[in-house]
């Protein structure tokens, strides 16, 4: 990836400063400085996913073991960043067995030790990951006995006796969703899981799952760049009273200005394998960034804040979980809860966003085929 002056500066400062706290290193932008004054502990607005109350914006911890740009962040700094988020009112933290694998759950578990009961933590099962070593064996695995063992490992790594919201990460094409729901129900009966959710599932599978064990939240990709859920997914969630958690709400940094026409990705940066960020397609997709920048100017906000506020404006039961490894970005992202649109503004912004057709595919084929999958029916 092309390095912005900020990222180059940050990396060299990090290298020189070793163990300094991230908050000491971050240099807030002007707009960030404004939001810092108004974002105090505990005063973030709340939203409901089904019956589960969370802060209106959460924090995704996926990249805390390795960033998209392939940097391995300082672990203590990541623990500090999660604590900082809590201090600033974030009560919703998103991880998965597959992040690391295992390592992000450990980082989150360590970070929340002192305030476990004040936050809602999620994790996800569904990939075939070795319980002991964390090795990815390839493919998916939602067999009931696998889910139960996976959850035991999660509880240990997260240092807790329950997972507030447990998602199936991807539908297993071999396992009826009723069997998955049955395993989750057993875990609920034991008090090890409080709510459950699904990610990138097929719609009929969502309906079948909800019919046997009410689903609290769906987590699928949704942003100004990828608006796939505006088809049937959001309507189904609304009908069934299920909350929605957009992943990659900043389009992996694109909507926050982290990618432009000149950006080329380092080997190992997943974003380089998605054609929506290819040199051919970036120029067309940048039209969206122009819209976001224009609105940032109009609202006196940062571009990423417009992207997050837009998501929250779509439905009151949408809770984005931007991921970051930087304090100034965390503060900025939280500040999106202070950006609002009048009905007329929202109509105008929606129209501008919907006019822009994304060029390229959102994910590499091998990943995309795991989305929208319907589980087999139970015989
Ligand atoms: N269910 C699923 O299948 C699934 C899939 C993917 C992700 N997720 C979840 O969703 C969370 C968020 O998704 P994501 O991390 O893929 O994408 P994202 O939140 O859209 O974007 C994260 C990227 O944007 C950068 N960024 C964040 N805030 C920024 C700001 N204010 N200004 C400039 N750059 C900023 C981050 O870099 P810095 O670290 O430098 O800030 C990072 O590279 C993940 O952590 C994970 O919990 C779930």
C-alpha cells in the first residue's frame, strides 16, 4: 500500500519509541481534537440489537494481531486501545476465533479484565481451526460438537464465563442450521452464551434459524461502498426484529481516506486481492470518496465520520464496528455518533451514494462463495 505521511511517521515513531503508550504517540487532527472534548466516558448513545443494548458504535479488534498493511501492532498498545475505547463509552467489542486465529480473543480478554461486566463481547465460530494450535485446516465447521469445543476455548481466551453474542461466522454447507441452533441453545442453557447471531448467511437460513432460536443480530458487510444488505437482508432483519452490525463499515479504510487512486498494496495485504481496489477500478470508486469529502466539509466532520454516521442514519438498530489500531482513529470514529443528518440531508446523501456504482468485486472469489450460503435442510 502507498504510505501516507502519517502512517510513515507513525511507524518510525513507533520503532523509535518502543513501549510508549499509543495515546502518547497519536497526533489528533483538528476535527479529532473537537470530538475529543465531547466524547467522555460513558456518554455514548446506546442502541439495541434485538434485546441487547450496546453503545451506538462498537470496536472491531480483528486487526489487532496484524493490520491490513501487514504491521504487527504492539500488543500492549492494543490492550491499551481497547481500554481507551471503554473509557470513552464503547461497550461493544467484536472478535472471532478466526482472528489471529485465537490471538485477538486473547488480546480482548486481557484488555477487559477490569471491566468485563460493563461490556458486551462477541466472538464467532464456524471455521475449521485447530483447538490447540489455532492452525486453519481450511473450510468451515459448524458441527455441534465442534461448536461446543470451540466455545470452551473462546471462554478461556476471553477470560470470561459467557459470550454475550456468539455468531456463526459463515454458514456450513454440510450442517443444517437447526443443528447449529441446537448446539447454541445447549450453550445458552449452560449460561455460556447469552445471544446468538449470523454472518453473511443466506436469507432462508436466517429465517429458519430465527424460527428455532431467536437471532439477536446479523453481521454482514455494509458500507457506502458495499450496499448489498439493502436488498432483502435489512428488510428481513426489520421484519424479524433482528439487529444489524455492519462489518468493514469504512470499507477497510477506503471511506476514511486511507486509500486513493495511487494506492498499491503490499504483498499479504488482503485488500490488494479485491478488484474494487485494483488500479483499473479505483478511479471510478473514488467518486464515492468525493461525495464523502464533500459532506465532511458541509458537516464539519471527518470523511470516516460521514461514512459511519450514514450507516447509523439508515436504521436505529444498526451498530457499526469500525476496526482500528490507532487512538486518533478510534476517537474520530466514536465522534461519528455526534454527526446527524436532517431528513432532507439524508435523502440527498442517500441519492448521491446510490448514484455511484461500485466497480470491481467486493471480495476475492474464494471468500465471496462463502457468503449467502443456505444450510442444508434437516432430514
Ligand atoms: N463477520 C465477518 O466476516 C467480518 C469480516 C471482516 C471484519 N469483521 C469485523 O468488522 C470489524 C471492522 O472491519 P474492518 O477492520 O475489516 O474494516 P473497517 O472498519 O471498514 O476499516 C478498518 C481499516 O480502516 C482504517 N481506519 C479505521 N478508522 C480510520 C479512520 N478514522 N481514519 C483512517 N483510517 C481508519 C484502519 O486502519 P488503522 O488501524 O490504521 O486505523 C483499518 O485499516 C473487524 O475488526 C471485525 O471485527 C467481520
